[in-house]
């Protein structure tokens, strides 16, 4: 029997935690009774600097039943850092770790399928949505476009996979070697290697509470993923620069010829459009380059990605 730990990042999840803990406890105890996993297996909630009663609820759950464990971060560090804190802490105790969100949108009934694939020899098992029929057109279009853009930019990413996955101890040891501050785990995990497979599931509606990823945060997360894993945007800027240079040469030749043949060039509208267009492209280009420079600055400081205040084993 293998020691399996579940890692669930939490930020202001007091409304959903009682139900989440109840469902996960039933599933874990069922597998323990069937001798599928070790009785030492745990459910670990990672409190990411919540402002509500999340940490108090986690402590109460731990006191009631030792199957529940808790990690309390010293301050809010964001979903990816909280998830990493849970994964790397659990690595020292578990044979494999399954990460999932606290809102019950990830179908917890497929956890057993993850473990089956782990026993079949896979070090990484990705939870992949079977469809996006429940999403709005806008959500479906933007999400699928994001994965396609990432693939186009050369990022090895699993289509329709978020952070619902199983990782073996040796896969987590590989993950620990990646020291970057700008985390995008969906892109990092495939780089580790080792045998992997997928488990399909149907994503549910959020059980309670508010989404921690409104449109603004989703766009920021997507932009961070793109700039953390590909330099193609900078190369695209270079290509645009060359293209504009050749267009300007062509316009210069055309203007000289028009002057020689005595043609009248009005050109005010096209001139204004050109100035604004080139100015906009320059600002966007500077912004992209600045984003990469900012990431370099953050990485060179070598600040800790998280600090654990307390750990309830």
C-alpha cells in the first residue's frame, strides 16, 4: 500500500471547506478500508494567507481527525506558490501527491483512477477536462485559445489541464530542482519527464463562495505563463520591426518617385495613422521587453517563494 497525500490550496474558502473535507474524507477512508492506500495517507489543506476563518476550520478538522493536515503560510503568496508549498512539504512523507482545488469543481470521484494509473507505473497523471460544454462561449473560447497560443509558442502543455494531477515522489523531487520565482506549474511539470498519462473528468460548478480567478487574474495568469516559458514574443517584436523597416523603405521610394513625376501627395490621414500605429507598436514592444526584464530582476533576487508559519501533521 502506498502513502497518498491530497494537497488543496485554500484562500478564503470557509464556505466550501466543510463540504470539501467531508467528501474527501469519505473517499480516502473508502480506499484505506479497501487496502488501496496506506492508513497514513493524509488530506493537506494549505492556507494561503486567508482573511476569513479558513485556518481555524483547518485546525478544527485536524483536531477532530488526524487524516487532516494543515500548512499555514506566513502571508498570501498566490495559488501557484501555495500549491508548491503543499507539494514539496508532502514530498517528504508521501509516495505520491494529488493536487486539486478546494471549490469541488474538480471531480473528486476520479481520485481512485489517478491512483490506479500510479500503480500502473505512471509518475504523473494529469486530470483533463472531457469537455467544456458547461462553460460560456467566452470562457471556452479564451481558455482553448490560451492552450493553442501556448502550443504555438513552443510550450509543452497538456490541453485542458489545470492543476488537478498526481505526482510521484521522484516527480516531485524533479519539480524541486526548478527554482524559478515566476511559477507556472502547468508548464513546468511536463518538463520533468517520467512516464505520464491522463484521466478525463467532467468539471463541476463551484460548490460555494466566489471564484478566486476573475477575468483580470485569468489574463494575468495566462500572460505570466506565456512570458515565463517562451521568448517567441520578443522574436515576434523583432520580426515586426524588420517588417516596418521594409515598409518604410518602400514608402520612401514611393514618395521619391511621386515627387519626381510631379504627383501631389496629400497624405495627412495616412501619416497620422502611421505615426499612431508605429507609436503603439513601440510602446507594446517596450512593454513586452520590460516584462522579461522584470522577470529577470525577480529571479536574480532569489527571494523565497513561500514561508511556512506552521505545519499540522
